[in-house]
C-alpha cells in the first residue's frame, strides 16, 4: 500500500494534504492482491494509523544524523519552523 501511495504522490495525485479520487484507484489493485474486502475506508483508516506512527517516529528521530524519512506521504502535515515543539 505504501509503495502504491508513493507512486500516486509522484503522479501528483495528492493536493493540499488530500488524496485525489485517482489515487484511490489503488483500492482495485489492493483488492486483487489482498482480497475483495478492501475498501477506500480501510485505506483511509490505515493512513490515519500510519500518520500517527510517522508523527511519533519523526519527533523521536528527526535530529539524529543518518536517519531519513521519505516526506512525500506526510511531510506537508508536520509543523516546522520557529515555535514548534517536540516530545
């Protein structure tokens, strides 16, 4: 799922922090690969969970040398600059 969403991000199917309907075409791909029970809401819920994990991981590791994160999926949703706080 992450690889498919990264590809959709590269195709510019994410605008202002939201996925386009075109991006959710991965539902069909995942339904074939995983099973017909996969829906758009399943992907949205998984994205919420991943976003929480990203926030925790980013706050823990973003100051360490050698740690990198591909920001294409969630990078625009993080506060940066003066006045931001970490855990």
